[in-house]
C-alpha cells in the first residue's frame, strides 16, 4: 500500500505542477488536492456514439507526456449509449423470502440434482448469486487456498490476448459467462456481467483457473475495483466504495469451485448524454494539463462509469451514481494487492483526477 500511496502522491504532484503554467482553471471541485478542473473541455465534446472514433488520430499525435498502450490491447467497443446513470440494488430491503426463492431458482444453473448436493447455493449480499462446491474447495489451487498458490498469471482480456488462451481457460470463461447470463435472468439484473480478466494459478502438483467479472451498462463497463476516495461522505463504513466486481474459480479439471458475481442492479435513472469528451480529447487534456516534466506509460485506456454512493444520509443501501470517465491505468504487479493507479478524465466536464 505504501507503494500505491507514493504513486498517487507523484500523480497529484504532476497535476499541481501544471497549475502554475497552464491555462487550466485550478479550482478544487471536491476538496481533493489531486483534482484539476480544466477550462477548455467543451471544445472537445463529440457525439457519444463516436467516443472511440478518433483513436488513430490519438496514436498519431506523438504525445510527450501520455504514453498510450499497444493499440491491439484496447477494448474499444462502440457504446450503445453513454448515460447519466443511477443504479439501485435489487432487493435492497433484504427480503428474506425473496432471497430464499431466488436461491432455489439458481440451483439448476450449476448442475443436476446429484451434483448440487455437494454445493452451497444461495442468494447472497442482497441480490448476488453464490455457489461454493464443498467437495472441491479444500484441494483447489485458487485464492480460497492461497497457501497452495506458488505463482500466478494474470491476463487482461482483449482482442490480442484472447487468441492465446489455452482450452481450459476458454472453458472456464464460457462457463462463467453461462452462469452470468442465467443468474441475470433469474435475479432481474439490468446490468451485464462480463468476464474481463483471466487468472491461472500454479501449485506444486496442480493448477487452478479464475475469471474476474465486471458490470457493464449498454457496452460501457462500471469500474470493478474498490477505489478509495478522500471525501468520506461518498464511502461506506469500510471506507470503500461499493465494489462491483465478481469472480468464478475452477480446479484443474475446470469444475467450478466458487461463483460469486456482485449484486444485481436496476437502472433508476439513465439519461442519454448526446456528447462526451472523446478518446483523443481525453488524451489532449492530459497532455495539456500534466506538468512539464511528467510522462506516464499507461497499460490501459478505457471508458468506464465511476460508481459513487453517498452514505451520509443514513440510508443503508443508497443508490449508486455512475459518472462516465476515461481511465488511464497502470496496474500493480502484486496479484494479491489487486490494485490500480490511474488518471481519470471526466467525460462531461473534463475534470482530471489522480486516483487510487
């Protein structure tokens, strides 16, 4: 964690260094020293359906401060729309009868009657599917038994890495995707659950597989990481945002050991945004507003919703407001830390943030 705080401090310093010599409006909108409001964002707005259409122009721009990732690793799907989005957790009233009923309906997803005898299947965390195979968990080389893991490989899935996956990993992904689709239908989830990262765990005599699951709305992912934020009114009691990240782990025979996506949601507000800052527009804003000595090589650039829940009003499960932003990301090398460091560029007003 010290390493991550140090990187954040450096990022914040890069923003502050830019304040004295750039045309940016440096007002601090949220009280955080690592936020920079910019003055010229409106001129960079483009139709939201064309958010990724200027990628080639960005890669030809020869930025000095913004090092873009290999273009083949970009996941640049045209969004069905970009929205001012607000989510509500399904069954936020914790109706136990609903949970029990849905848990029973989930059972056939994971096998036949004989197979599910060894499984614990329920609706957990308000509205999330949950299955653990008790007959397999003790010996499976997965994070459930981290002492069995001797090394691990993390694969961020994109059009380049998908071609190199082995057959077992492909089977793990397709199984998780099938679980996602069926549980979504049962639980009434209005978001999609998408496999975005693959993991291969190596033990002394065996291997295990895992897939990480993120939420998405109309082809735009919702940030899956649990990001800390300096404004306490946005945090839950654990000092973290609601995480929208799930996972599915498999043993060496690609039999599911644990399946646990995040809660199910419905969209209570989805106002379409006609224009947002485009891919190149976001790159231009970073290039203009970072300090003169700054340079970052980013491993991922992607359009995502940033989820924020205001817990200051005393509501147990407040709605989650999702703001579209461009994420410029570097990842931690430590699998168990599973953290990222990034700059974000707000798609609506161009505000730049350095965040963990």
